[in-house]
C-alpha cells in the first residue's frame, strides 16, 4: 500500500487558483495510472491525497522500486494550459502481512510513513517500520500526558537574563517553558515542544506561558523602583502564528496583566516565516501595531533570512548559539558572526547573541559591536523564585556591571 500526498499543493491553489489546482490533481492521476500495472489500484482519497494498492508483486523490493518510480515521475513539470507547474509527492509505503486484518490498518500505517517522509524533507519515499508505529503511540501518550499537565498546572516558566554590553546590566528576560513532571522531574522543552506543535497543544500552552510571564515581569517591576523596565522576550511558534485572532489574544493578555506592550518582545524563528509569507507578514504587522517588538530568533540557521528581513517588521536579530559556540574555531567562524552583526546594524536592527558561555566569546562579541548577550556565562534559566532573588539581592544586576563574571557558578540560583 502506498500513500501519496502532494507537497505544497496549497501553494498552487492559493497562487494560481482552484481550477489550476483541480487540473493538477487530474494530471497527477494520469501519471499514476501510466506508471502502474493494470492489476494495480489507484484512488484519490480526498484533497491532494492518493492511495495505491500493489498486488501480486514478485518481490517485496518491487514495491519500493514502484514507489520511487512514481516519486520521480511526479517531479516532471506539468503543463497546465499556459502555466508550467512543478509538483512533488511524499510517499509512505507499507508491506502487507498477516499482522493486518483490516484495510484501514494498512492505510493508517502507510499514512504514518508518509508523514515521516514529510518530516524528512518531502519529495521522498519512506517505508513503514515498527519503530514508526511505536513513535506514533508514544506521541499519542505524550499528548494525553501534556493535556493532563495543562489541567494540573505542571508547566512552569523559567527566565534567562539578557545583558546589555554597553550598560553592564540586565535589560531583559527570556521566558522559557519547562514541564515539572510529577514522575520524570523537570523536563526540558526539546522533549515535548515538537509534540505540542504537532498536536496543536502549543497554542493553549503558549498562551499560558505568555500570560504567566507578562504577569510575573509586571510584578517584578515593583521590586525595582526607579530601575529601567525589563524587556520580556517570549517565543512564538508556527502554530501560534497561524492561529486566528492571535493579535486579539495578545491584546487581552496585555490588558489583563498590565504589562505595557513596549516591554514585550516576541521572538519568531526564521524557519517559521518561510511558510505562508503573505499571511505571516500580515499577522506580524497586526502584532507590531499593538506596540510590541519583534525579533528574528536563530538567525542564520535557515535559508531565506535576507529575503525576509526587509519584508517583515523586525527590530532585532538573535545570533544563534551554534555560531557563538564556534567563535574560538578561527577567523572564518568569527567572520560569520561579524557579518551578521554588521548586516543587522546596516538595517537598523539590534542584536542579541545567544549561548555565551566563556569570557573569550564575550570579548569577541564586544569587539564586534554586539549590543546584548545571554548565556550560562551570566546565568542559566532560573525559576521565578530564583529570578526574583537575583533581581532583589544581587546589586550587580541593577546598578553595577555584570560583565566581570567569569563563570556560570558566579551567579547561581539561590
């Protein structure tokens, strides 16, 4: 059983119209029939999804050969009237066995393999394995656990200080979610954020993190009378950016918590903005109109940064920790960071370097003109109590300089 899904078919409908999209589907169906034997069965399941049933194959490897032949055939450009359209397909393949008793089971596993092909970069064939099934079951169990965790307030916010190199003080805090799991202890976001994105739970989770962080930073302002206000930085995921009414939700949270919009900065990774650029630009414009700041996170790790910097209303770039970590490797690595900082300044954007862990990295960034940094050299992400104690008790964070810190141990959570 093969399960085919056309890659980026929505882009065809959105850019060329649904009649062209329908003609593309008919053209794909013709290619599939031409590439298959008379005893094979091909069906359109709905939308841009097709299924193929291959019977009486001499060898199991013939199924993979057929799937790869179909994938290559669909890469050939389609001439639809006066328009040349390029298409590709992600294909999942499952081999029949006595394990399967219902046709729906074959479709389920072929579909799971197809999604794995999508995750591997699209335009490829993925064979279903038992590990894929185990992964699907694990994702389902994780989804249920996260839903219970949301109900029980198990997700907590930690904060990492952002330090101004010019002023030598903390000017902001990045809010980072953690899962205080009752059995596994403190779970880092890499273990659950991808699943939350896939299931859509990132939307209520992100709203909760945003509300809690805004409320907390607003309360901390009372502990720092006369001190400049802290900038709160919160990550915005692809699912959150795609939700309807995001600007309205944000406006409500700001009104509820009393945090001025000018003190909130939303971070968007460059991989998020390359999907639906037109819609992304509109939503970012709506957010910017509320008075919040926008920054591009993980800058330099994608492939479309330059084409989007002038289109979207960003005020800041964050240099990815992977570049900062290679500053000591030689001039070539330093030149990459120097170029990013110079580009940001040429465009009138501020710069924050992430993942600063050594005094050598700090010195290099200072010489390059980087405005702000964050990393374990100054402090690891701290829970609310640890952050409050740091802001209240350590005078270096309010009036004095923190740039003399030589290790993360110098500023440990109380």
